[in-house]
C-alpha cells in the first residue's frame, strides 16, 4: 500500500522554485511545456493538491525510497531506469494509471529527513532529481520488450541466475558487495520464537520446540549461497518464505545451534537477483556509465526510449 505524502511540501522546503515548477506547471506565470517523457501520469489517490503527476516527477520519491542518495550519480541513474521500467511495465501502454496499482512505497518527508539528515537533504534530493532528469524516458528492454527489473541492495558476491524464467537475470560477479554495510548479519531466536514464526507461514506444517534441529534440513542451495528449499518440521519452504518469517535480510542464510537457540547467519541484502545497488555504486566509482551498469547486471538487455 502506498504511503501517502504531500510531496509538494517536501519540495518547497528544499527548492521553492522547483516545487512551483513541478506541481503547478509554471514558473513566474509561464506555462511549462511537457516533454514526451512526462506525458505518462500517475493518478494520485488523494491528499495532494493535484489529481495527477507525471511519472518523471513521481520517480523522484520512488528512487529516493529505493536507493541511498549518496551512491553516486551513475548508480542513481541506473536505479531511475529500473524504477521507470517497472512503472511503464505496470502501465502496459496506458498513458495514466492509479497510484494504488503500483504497490510501491512512497517516502514521507519525515522518513527522508531521518534517513538523510537535515544537513544533507537538499544535496541528496538534488542527486535524485538529477538522476531522474538525465534518464528521462529511458527504460530497460530485452528483445524489444520491457524487462522485469529485479534489484537488491547487495548480493553474496555474485548475483543469482534466474535465466530459466527471465533470460536477462543471469549470475554475474559483484565481489565488492561483501563490503556493504549490513552484508553479514547474525540473528538469534529462542526455540519457542523460532517455532512460532515458522508456524505463521501460510499453509505451513507442524514444528515442535523440542529437538528442534532434528526437524531442520536444508534441501537445496543455489550456487550463490541462497536457500532454495528447506525442510522445517513437517513442511518444506522456499528460502524466501523462511526469510520473511524470520525477518532476515536475505534468503542466503544458514541455521545453526547456538547454545540451544537458533542462530541465523545471513549474507547479502535482498533476493540477489538483477541489479546489485552496491555493485552499481562501486562500478560508478570506477567510472562506469549507468548504461554500462544496466547492461552488466542484466546481460543481453539494453537501454531504450520508453516513449518510442
């Protein structure tokens, strides 16, 4: 469910002129001429001063929510293309869709201020805005069609291969991901808490708190260390199901006995498919362009004009 904000208030605090331009279409009484990249619009569900906003303007908040604003210009531009591709895919050729159909989290002014700090807010917002503007209308395609633009914060050092389902989601090296903040996490659960959380998985099986580790067996792990299937109690689960149930950072985990408790050792942040944001950051620092980053993490895909 979309988190509603009055984005114009946030913009006005940072850039009064920009806010006027974005939300009224004019500066100093002169009408703003929309470019082709701004003809697609999001119909807001309420609580804002306009009934709709262009996709390009809407992307400011989405990109700000999805990636740290200090990850470097080319990494931010790559994320802007990812977010735009997702929205265009949901639009499926339409010129206008309701915001609620996107199922995206939109940040509040308060959440961004807490994340960025007041002293960085103006600079970071400009970083995001520039990334969106410099990629206006650009999307990612494979064989002429919009891709499903999967992304994550950091892989285990190599992204996952899902090319059987999505031919452009192939495993590529991203070794610097291991340097990302939060790459390695350890979370400890009591047997009672672990069992309770597993029981909350929909359509799950039974699990007892006694002899807990005798009831846990990892069935399959992919080549990058992500759990594909794990048996817990009387049921089998995907790595993602257990990740969500336990509140872990990724499905690349191992479960071990830790003095009678369960310790989850977790590597990476996110599902590990597609664009690694941290990998994009490091490549941007090495001089890669956003287009090169996209083509690396989505092999065989390319950047195209979404308005064509």
